[in-house]
């Protein structure tokens, strides 16, 4: 049994298409808490995070928008996750992916306090490895991985606490990387399992290889699940659709493997835009995926010693 702590992060300032701020409400309506309790877990809903007033700051990149608001969100979510982790498994209901600027930072603080390394599994169509200075879109939902790595170019954000080594980060399912991001990825030792790797090797072997590394290091694992990890044919409620994502069966397999590993210590659910959904279809699918992550199986296979 796990104590699950639901944290709402109703932000959509990290990109330009409004609607992600309705995500936390959609997860609640879709029955996330009931799904978890039906699986035998305890649930505490902390409500929605309320950031402090935005600081008066600017940056040199004129493309960046909502910078003060995102700094306030980052600080608030960092504190919320760092406070929740000693009590259970925080599940952050977003909100766009800029929320991971704060959630991964909070997980890093807790891991440092525990004397354990933090690992990050990035389930996303995009690499999100721009900095405040390099982004040309100005959308800060494309920057969390660079921030977690401790890369330069994030002023006036506070420095990332305890940067995550590149070898502790696994991008899984990516299929949209621009040239600047590609160059950055070549300079850091990140595990990149793009859709070609998954097409060639399948889901299981690459994921198990990463999870084996987490286990061997005694690590904590933060999972960040973006709706666009899924193929838009099954999950239309996202403003950044990229064809060729994971199928229904593949996504559930990822979640079941994560459950069997017993390694997940915190979880982001990001980029759900209910305004773009079809009768709650995407929200329900995301809730079902959390169910698989937390132990729901079609058929429970006993483990054998041979």
C-alpha cells in the first residue's frame, strides 16, 4: 500500500495555448483518487498549489513570456514536492510541462536529504532541453531537462538545487527534437530512447536497462508523463501533438514495468488540455495509466524463482 499525495498544478504559462490550467480538475473528475483507493492505496488531495506573487524580473531573451509567473510556480512546486516526499508518493496533476522545473527540483532536494541519487524518466515526445536563453519559442515548458542538468542560461531563475547527472536521465519515446536541442543532447550523457529505438528494440529491454541502473544505485525515480508521449489518435487533449507516439498497449506496458520495479517515488502528469479532449477520453486514459503504474493488472502473474 502506498500513500498517494495529489498536488494540483493549474498552470499554463509555460506555453501559449490556454487550457492546461483545467488539468487538475479534469483528473479529479476522471476519478484519479477513486482509482487509487480501489487499488488499496491511501490518498490525500492537497488541493491546488498557490504560488506567491510573481517577482519583478526580466531576462535577455525577448522571446520568453511569463517568466516571473514561472519562477513563482517553480518555487512553489519545489516546496510542495519536497514537503510531500517524506510522507508518500506525490502525484502532480498539471498543468503544462513547465511544472517540472519545480517538481524535479523538489525531488532533487529530497533525494539529497536522503543521501540517494535522483533519476528522471522523461516520457515525452519532446526533449525539453532548451534554456531560458536558447529558446526561440519562448515557451518555458521546453526547458525543464536543461534546468535539472544545471546547465547555464537560466538567470534569473534560482540555481537548480543538486543538479541531476546526465547519466541519471532517460528520455523515452521522444520524436521531436530541434537542432539546438540535438546539439545539447550530444554534449551531455543522457540516455535517449527515441521512437526508433523503441521500434527496433521494443519497450521492455530499454526500460528495464534504465530501471536496473536506478536499482543498482539505490536511486529515487521521478517519472514525468506528458500526454504527448501517447499517440494523438488515442490522446488528443494536448496542444503539442506529434504523430507516431506510443500505443495504448505500449503505454500500459511501460506503467506495469514501472510498478513491478517498485522504484517510482514521484510522478508528474502534464500537458492535459481538457478543452481539446473528446468527452474526457484523454483524462480517463491518463487515470487508467496511473492505475497500471500503481498495480492494476489484467492478470496477476506469479513470479518464479527460475
